[in-house]
């Protein structure tokens, strides 16, 4: 690898222009530094050991007695080779085989993007937050209504992804740019993602061409040889089962291509209790576990030790309308229960920051906050859709993105071990003695030495009293977020990329477009 091909290693910790502006003292906001947090509290475990065994046994009996449909001929042949019973497209898996294969998966792995300073660890006590992914529609306060996503809106959300240090990986398209033809959409968006951000990349498992193109673009952007790309995970995909009890062709195909080249896979069944899964939450989780483990077992058989994570997207529906509900008490418990099972299997876990609200209002924030705190409580390692999600995943919003980032910074500060420091200096007996029975702590040296960093400082919340808020214009939170969004976009600078690498990326995109991109008509 030549000098000009080496992966970019950013010197700053801020995202995009935020990092440069912060060093010049003119950042749009003063945000917390890049520092993916660690979980310092024991996870909440709703189930007793007997309860864990009951859910596990339920999942195993689903695999053994009911089976999972795989609409992928290659997967069916692999299962036959492994000695599994296959009837038509339904695979039956013995629990001994499943547990042996799942036991080969690493409990922790790293994902290394083109900026080596942005490497993240998936597993253990690490928790990482990603941007909203895949909504077909967009909403902001200037437009004032739901509209189909565009490339420009997608790029602006990618700029927020890069800007905010509390966002640690770039998920799928933060809004689907439907103004780009589906055959070449992945080429244009991945070019934007790789040039506007330097964080960990994602590929949609939607056909051979898309997966192969994204792997090649990630390799080019990192200035890597094929051997270097395959030596360690540089990217990942997330797939959903087609609940109930089915895996489709393109997602399994994409995962097989990725794991054979050493890249990471997250398997996340989308089980809505009462619709696509039993109405009982433990039943829904048992089905979700079965749908995830059979795919992970397949990937471990093909590529033993390949990086895999188990995902949860178990929530409930509104039984009055059938509409999905998110951030509910049931969603929180299902996430916590899945966390227990993930630890039981020794697998890293993915969950989400989600809501059913249609605009960035109070409902949006309490439902999203519930789901984000459930991620913390469950021991989640990878939180999808942590910023920007609305309408059950049908809308992406920049105002909601920024409001969610305030919550993510709350979580990051909450997980700061400094808060629970029990040293003599932190217990502060000398300071208490100095103040005694009268006076105050504002002016003493102990406070003066620490006041600038003692407490979390919000970038979006308004702590003025009503009169002060009213005198300042009475600006509501989404309006403040909208103004901040506009300023961030106006000042954004993309992270550095070697000119030769950028040209190689552009040439690859142009060539693949000439070749027709990915087929869309079958």
C-alpha cells in the first residue's frame, strides 16, 4: 500500500467541520467528544434462570419441531451438507448443532472504518449508537409535511451522522433517496456516505451486485488491498427474517458473501407480538431467538468464527388498528429479555431507538427515550436508529435527529464513571467542613476547580425560566433543533480523503453505472 493509499487517520475528535470549528473556537455547538461509552451497571434481567431456560427451550423446539423456511437454494444445500433435515424449503435444526455453531461466534469483535480513530467494538460492555436507517419519507419543519426522500436530504442526514460525536456508526440510508433509480441508488449513496463520513459503513443485503459493490467501495475508500480488507471486519450488514419463521433469498445471499470475506453480520428478526409473532412477549422473543439463531448457525458453519450479532426488534401492535407500536413497556421488556438470552448464547446484541410518533413531539421523545434506555438496561452493544426515526420507521427527520442526540449525550454522561467516583476528593469532606453550617459551595476552591465539567451541559435543552424563555422568543425545542440543523449543514466540511482515493471511488461508481448497476426487473 502506497503512502497516498493509507487509510485516513483524523487528528481531531469532532465530526466534519465540528471538529475543525471546535479547534478554532467557533463550533455550532459544544458537544461531548468522540468516546463510545461503556455500560457500567449490571443489566436488568427480568427472567429467572428457569425463565431463560424456558425461552431457550421454546426457541430450540421451534427449530426442531416446526422448522424455518429458507427461500435460498444455496442455504438449503449447506444445511443438507451439515446433516440437518430439509423438507422442501423448511429446515429442521437439532439444538446440539445450533449451540455448537453459535458457540463458534466471537463474543466481541471490532469494526474498522477508513478513519482508524473511528474504530468501534461490538460486544462486551461497549454500546454504540447509529443513525436512523431506511425510512422512505422525510419531514422537517421547513417543508412541514411528509415527502419522499431525496439524495440531498439523505446527504444532509449523513452530515449530521458525521457531525455528532454520539453517533458511532453509519447505518443504512438515513432516508431512502427515491429520486435515484434503484439500480444505481446504492452506488450514489455509498459514494456520499464514504466521502461525507468516516465512520463504520453498512451494506444492504439486497442482491449480489449491491453487496459486492459496497464491499469494493469500502475497500477502495480505506486504501486497502483485498487481503487487508478481508483480514478484519471493515463493515457490516443487518438482515431481518420474514416473520413468522422465514428467511428470504437476497438477505441470506448477501450475508454469505460478507462472512466469506470476513465482514460482520447482524441478524434481527422483526417480530411484532400479536401480528407476526405470539401476542405474549416471551413467546414473541422465543420465536425471534429461533429465527436469529438458525441464520447465525448457517453463517458459522460456512465461516467459523465470523463476526455475528443477534438483534431484537420485538415489539407489539396496537390491537385496535394493527399498527406497530414502539417504545412501549412490552418493547422494553422484550429488549431486556433478549439481552439475557444474548448473554446466554455469548453473542453481541443489537437493539433500536424507535417510536411510533409522526412528528418530533413529546410522544416521539418519550417513546424513543424508553427504547434507548431499554438498550442500556439490556446490555445492547449496537443501537440502530438511535437518532432521527419517526412514524415507526417511515419518516426520517433532522429535528428529531438532533433532539435524539441530546438524549444520547445524556446517556453517555450517565455512563461516565466519574459520576460515581468515591475517592476522598469526590466525597469532599474538606469542602463540606469549609462551608460548615452556613454559606454556600459556589465560591470555594473545590467548586471553582470543577464547575466547568461537574455537570452535563445540554446543547439543545433550554434551562431558562418561563420569562427568560419567553423574552428570548419562546422557541420550542423542535424549532431550536431546526435552526441548529440549518447551521450545521451550512458550516459542514467533509472529513479528509486522499484525492486519488476519491477519484478511484468516483471512477468505480461511473463504471458500475455504465454496466447497469444492480438489476431491478425480474
